[in-house]
């Protein structure tokens, strides 16, 4: 997969990992990066606007905005589904399910809707790549954030389904897994974190080498290797 000269779309590109993805794509030579955001005025990297970064109104829970984005960004060959929410308001054993429902709506159905809309765009442009920002929580139950973990497990399943479905059109489908990343989304915990820039750079390297998966840190690699073991009450054990 070539990044230099490519055109890309990053959802949730105004901060955190999404912002890092956009900057990494530009650093690696992408000619244009559509920054999919709910509010185009919220873009932090205004210095890049009108150069390589193109603001694009995109709320992944609104079908009409997804359709408009696919029509406006018909030249993309790389789509990075990064937009997400934590759903941290939902507790495991009591309280309302509102946060969990929102996490599923954004992280799972939002990724599905964007992928469905852009699959024919990628096919028309030679196949390209579809990248889904997943999580260690795709594989390890999280009692403190059960709604988020469930949405990421569902998104992992979706990523595998997309990989099988889009292989005939030559689209590389990649899942990017990481433990805690130093963003606003993980500000509630003091656990060790890796940087957004690290996640973005590992993803660029995987694109360049046509790899279908990124395991961004040691905790994530341990969790992946433990999937064949017996269930445990200890995360990652």
C-alpha cells in the first residue's frame, strides 16, 4: 500500500488518535486528508487547512452526513475509522444503559455505516485500505467500561467480516489494537499509556507493508496471545 500521493479520510480527526492519524498521513506524503468531524470549526490543525487537510462534516451516527461525505470524498483510497466514544456512564451491575448504547451506536454501527458507504469508493480507486481503530478491550472484558468493551468486541467481529467481504476487491482491511492511549478518552485512568503518535506511526508502517493488524503495545500483544487460554478473572492473564 502506498501512502505517498494517496487521498485519505480519517473520522474523528479533530483530536487524540484521529489528529495523530491525519498528521502521520500528511507526514508520509498523502496528497489530501479529509478530516471527518462533527464540527469542522473544531479542527486543531488549522495551519494545515487549505494545504493538505480538508475539513469534512461527518457525524458517523447520521446517515445523511455519511452519504454526503462519500459523495464529496470520492477520491479516497485510505479510510480510517477512528471516531469513537467511551460510554463510561454505564456501570456493569446497576444504572442505565444509555452510555453503552451510545458506544455501540458510534463505535460499532458508526464504523459499519462508514465502511459500507466507502467500500465502493475504495473499489473504484483500486482497492486501497480500510483501517478500524479497535482496542485491547476487543478481547478482554472491562468491568469498569463494559459498554465500551462490548462495542469494541463487536467492531473487531465487524472488521473480520469486512476483511473477508472486501478481499475480492483488493481492499486491505486492518484492525489497530492498543491498550490505554494518552487521549481525553482515557483521562479517567492513571494506567500506563502510549502516545497517539506511536499508534499512528505503527499504523503507517503496517499500511506500507500490507499488514492486516497492529498490536501497539506489550499488554495488547499479551492479550492477543492469551485468547486460546482458559477464561480467567484476571485481565490479560
